[in-house]
C-alpha cells in the first residue's frame, strides 16, 4: 500500500489542479440533458422557495469534532464557507475544524499517506479517480445523498463503476462574452454573431477587417481562443473518446484529429488569437483592456468584469453550436469522505447539508458559483443576473472536464504539440500523433 501511495504522489506532483472531470468508465461525453426548468424557461418570481432539505441524522456526540479539508480561493468563498458552517453548527450541534489547503491535490494525498487527513475534504476531478483507485474515498449511498437531484452529467464525474464517491458542491460553465461597444463601433450588434462555430470561419475575418479599418491593424481582435483540453474537450470528443478506458491517450484517432483541425482553422482566419498572442496574461485581462470582442469564459469572470472593468459594456450569450449540437464545458469540485475516517457519520451529515437545497443555495449565492442541484438551479433564477442565467442554461449540454489518472501527461503533450500546429510549424495530424505517442510512453513508465 505504501508503495502504491508513493507512486500516486509522484503522479500527482505533475497533475493539473483544474476543476471538473471524470465520467464513470472514463467516458468524457456528457450525459443526456436532464429535464429541468432552466433560466430561459422559468418566469422569475419575487421570492425563491426551495424544497426542504432531505432528512439528516442528528448530532451524535458534542465532544467529537468534524475535520474538513478545504481550499478557499478568495475572500467571498471564505465568507460563504463561514456562513454555511455557522448555520450547520447551530442546526446540528456538530463542531467543525477547518484544514486549509493551498495545493489541494498534493496536500490531501500527502495527508492521506501520513494518516492525518481530515474526515471529509474537497475532491477535485483531477484526483478523484486516483483516490478511488487507492481505496481512499468512502463509497456513498445514492439514496442518502439524494443523487437524483443533481445534474447527471456533473454527478457522473464522481461515479466509478456505478458507485458514487463524492457529491459535487458547485460548478462553473463556459459562455460567450461579447464587448458590445466594440461591436457598435463597426456597426454590428450581438445578433450579427453566428450561433454556430462553422459560421465563425466567414464572420470572424470580416469582423477583423472592419476592426482593423477602425482601430488600426493589430489593435483589437475579433475573438480569443484557448485550445487547451480544459476548454476544447467538448469539441475534440464530438464523435470519439480522446481517452482510452485504461486512461491512456487516444488523441491520435482520425476523428479527434479532424476536430482539432477545425479548431486550428479558426486561428488560421487571422481573426482569433490566444490571450498570450495579444500580450495579455489571460482572457479576463484581454477582454478588460478592450483588446478582444468575443471570448469564451466561465462564470467566474462575471463579477470580475463588473467590479474591475465597470467601463466595459458586455453581454453574455450561449456557446456556439458545433456540427449542429450545443456543447460547452463544466467544471466541478466535490465533497468526499475519508475512507478511514472515524467520524464518517458526522461527515455524512455535513455533506447532506452542504449539498442539500438550503446549504447549496446559501453557498452558491454568497460565493458566486453555480449549483449542481436541479432544484436549486431553478430556484436561483430569480436571484441571478441574465448573464449568469446563461451559464446555468449551458450546464445540461456541457462536457465535464475529466481526463483520468494520467491527466498531466496527456494534457501537457497535447498543449506542446498543438501549439506548434496552431503556429503552422507542423500539421495537426503530426501534432496529435506525437502527442498521443509521447503521453502514452510516459504513462507506460509510470505503471
């Protein structure tokens, strides 16, 4: 067991910490869209009435303390966590002690290896499969946690061989952000933007020519593009899984190459650039500085734009279709229980409350995340802006970010060779063939 844990620590040192992934059996295609009244289908009500929380066990022993491992990214998240903690302690009489992590994946695994891990902790989709593989997560009862209340494609990121190992606590999704002022300067509105990616091939070059004529060449770009797997998986997996059931890379498959060639063709128009190509650190920087008209970003950017760049007028619209289908990406983090915790009953109570209607609503509203429960998503419509409701509408059609146990090797190899394809140094076929071979050689040495 110690040897296996040491091996897994070596893998996790290089692992990505991005949130959101893993379908059971490594199937990265999103589950069918659930039947749910989303933002575009619900008439806003003056008050939000949520269902009562599912029954939870009473506090067992006031002398016991529940330890929880968390990663709080900003002040808003910490404030929201404290609010939920206070409500929970008052309702159930269970005292909570936080364990703070700055590098969630590596530090949780180190604590598990040392036998000092908390009773329950945040589980990123980048390490969920590893933890299950090592028997370090407690299997969860679907009935106890009312798993039918969750978006199925999001819940599935923590399902392995039919068993649930973590409950998703919140999520984020991608949508398109459009600088309406930049469009107006060239006589266009949001309605002129195609709803399909195929339409970009004609629209973006025309828009770029008009931007160049108005601002000068190289000053403002029509669209930003990020081709890393975390953003492009929903396009790459359209007809075949880019990842084999054993976790190895399938990036060299002819269908994956074909979809990657389409992504590269958008850059070849000359009207799409990565943020770095625009001398910006990331999408938010480029958009906030007025360097780009259209970007695809997560709901985390919404409040940052409102607060950090109040002079930028923007509109949020759905992701474009590709090959006639709606798609996008969703990212999530779950709550899991330490398989060796002596306080699994207390941890169960916490997760039931935290991911139940009341706890999830309070957390998401305060921290600015999207809910993973269908009922809470419908109930939040009245309290969210139109832009954030667009993000909720995207969820059923989105692919969870998941790459399995060897994510770092596959992602790093893809990015290394794909960047050469985007710059025109090598063909896409050569890039993805090399990416697959390189990743699988590294994975072979790790086994």
